């Protein structure tokens, strides 16, 4: 991958992780979307969002390490 594209991909990933984690926190601790998500569905959705954030964080770390090793 080209260096400029790596930087854009890294920043997009960081923004995405931030948005997903903030969405999971908003859903878990407020009544946001409580009319559609309630009970077990709500808890499962929060865990899915947090799992996706962990996955994206791992991918960001891999791209960062690959970019660091290529220099």
C-alpha cells in the first residue's frame, strides 16, 4: 500500500473505533434507541459493537507495525 493511503487508512480506522466505542457507550448507559433495542438484544448489540472496535483496533495496530517496519 502507498504511504499516503496508509495514513488515511490509519486515521479512518482511529475515527471509526472512536465512533463505535462512543456509540456502544451511548447505547449501554443512556436510553438512546430504547424503543427499538431492549433487553438481551441491547446487550448483544453493545457487545457486537465493542467486539468490532477491538477488531478494528487490532487491524490498525497491524497496519501501523507494517508501516513502521517498511521505513
